[in-house]
C-alpha cells in the first residue's frame, strides 16, 4: 500500500472528483459513511457522541458523521470552533444539512463555552485534517487541550488535529489531539508509522473511500506499507533437493552468547534453506550440535570468540553478528570479511557494533548488503537524530549513499533501499521486544538470501514473515511471555499463511 505525501493526497482527491466523476461534497459523504459504518460496528453501546468540528473540510466530515449518527438513533452534540470568518464550501453545505436535523449544534469562540461531557460520551475530533500546515492557537489550541484533558474515548477523523502529514519535526506537540483511534482515508499517513506519534494517533484504521484506482496506481511515492500481497514466495519444485535451496554461512557466537547462534541457526533452517554451516568459537561446538542437529559446524581456532573467518567460496550467502562479541581479533576478522566478501551479506548485532568502530568500512560494504540495526545500533552507526522523522530521513540517505539496505527494527520495522524506497512492516507486536528476536530475523534473511532471493526481497519477506510468526505466537502466549524461540516455532505457520 502506498503512503502518499500531502500534495499527492490532494491530487488523489481532485483526480477522483474530475475523473470518476463525483462532486467533492459526495466524496465527503462517502468518507463520512465509511467512518459511521466503522463507529456503529465498534461503539454499539455508546450513549452519546460529541463532535468537535473546524470550519474546513475535516470539519465538514465531522458534521456529516454527526448527521449520519443521528439518523442511526444516536445522541449527538456538535461544537463548531469559530476559528475565523472563512469556511470551506463543503463545510457550509454539511452545516446547512445538519441544522435541519434535531442534532444540537453550537458555535464556540472561547474556552468558557466548552461543554461538560458525560463519562461515557465518545469524542470525535474533526477540527483539522490532512491540510493543516501551521501551528495552532486560540480556541483551536484551547479545545485540543480540553479534549486531551478528558478521560473519554477519542476518535480522530483522517488525522489527529494538530498533526502534520509530512513533517512534525518543529510541531508544537502540546497542541495535538491524543486520539485512541484514528480513522483515516485510503492510505496510512507517514507520521502514523513513527513511534513518536503513537500517543496522538493511537490505533489507526484505513477506510477505503473509493479514490480513483488509476491515480493510485501511478502516484509517485518513496514510502510503502508492507502487506501480504507484497510478499511473493518462490515455488519449490517437486524434484528439488537440498542443493537447490542454497548453503548459508552463519558467523556467530562467543562465550556466554551461544544462544544467539542457536536461535539464528534454527530460524535459518526453519525458513527453507538447503544447508547451513554455523561458524563458531570452539567452546560453542557442543552447544550448537546438541541444540541444532540439522546445522553443520566449523570451529574457530579461538576458544571463546571468533578470531578469523573461513573460506566462503562454497557458500551462497553469509550472515555475521549474533552473539559475536567485540574483541580486537573479532574486529580484524570482521574487517577481512567486509573487504573480501563477494556473497550476499546480512550484518546484525555485534557485527553492526564492529562496523560502527570504523566508518571507513562503510564504503567497503558489498552493494545491497543488509544491515539490521535497532534504534541504538543505528545511532552508533549513523549518529543521533532529534526525532523519528529525522531518523527516517537519515535512514534513506544512508541507504542511498552506501548502496545498502537498512532494516531499522521497531514497531513498524522500516526497510530502506538504495533507490530511496522505504517499506514499513504491517506485522509484529510488542511481545517481540525480547532478547533473541533480532537473531531470529537474521537467520530468516540469511536463509532467503541463500535461496537466491535478491537482497530487497529477502529483507522484505524476512521482516514480514518474522513479524507474522510473532503474531502467531500470541495465540498460545501473552505479550509478556513471548520469547524468541516461540517466533522460530511459528515460522511454519507464517509461511503457510502467506502461501495460502
């Protein structure tokens, strides 16, 4: 699914109006109907709805929603913020329609006119929509502060009022509605996918309002929401053998951290690879061979950590990093690998920490190398950012600069490609914020690379399957009890789901 900029969202609306064709007021009616349909399904027992509406098209949406809720026998109150003497045409039309009903409609100009709310009333925020591009003051700011002070459930229409579509780096965060649910139209907005905005957006729902498919197909964007239809698994031939599915090399483990090598090895084998060799320190041999019977093992000459790398010519792909340690000899071995590697490569965990020690190595990374940092590892590699949006921009820049793929792990793991495209993952849950989860992802991606998926597809499929396996894990676990091994055990369920 595409994630469009504010300019492209406006173009989509205009294109639909001109080419469906449909009047803008009727498109607004369509959007309001979809909101009301969702609200009636999810808020069946609610006794009252209180709509706060601005004077633009988002306010027009709010007025249409109020009218439709009233038509469905719901008690509704509407408060129109008198922000200026100007109103949009579609707002005016919906205002005229609403005042002909029994809905209680009041205009407010000062905070003294803000209402008292019953405990169970649901607040609907329709003050400002996607078009907002200026800081908020006056009655709008006072109303948003009032809304946020209430314990009532809050539903934002299109986007929480005060939040910008494109860049919130310099926004006044005290002047943004903190919604529990955001009902948005046709596409997710980029700020919905950034952790810093979760307190405002809450859970978000995309409602299809029938914007023109031709425009959606051809609209330019660099940002996408990764969904099931974007995942294409290769068919496995009836007469295939283990040599058909590649031979991966996993360089991992050190004293006290062999669990990382075990998890990555198990995940790799559960993701379709033909053969796996785990390269480990000597003390890890009995651990890896007793824990992962299907993996072959090669031991480093050092007892406790990796001090060299093996010949990698016979391998289809390489992963390095899980549980690796950061010893001097390990760094030299890592540098040797980076300087000579001619295979698809994924780097995680201590591999990333070793890489961050010498930025001259960045230019030596093979093209399309996959890095899988979490936030802190990303900062060690590329520096701190003052906001999630700035980090998103920096991630794109670094992928372009070094021709690499960066998998920035988090709630909506983002995958940035050398051409500037970024894909935000739709699967996964906060139970996966647990030790070893990243090692599992590394194993999955190594397996896909070894099976000759290109690096872009390996990263996208790996991230999606990893998150999906985590979601399946919750069927038998809680968010608190989920561990990385559960993700490995549910990889089969995830692959089967995608294949269906």
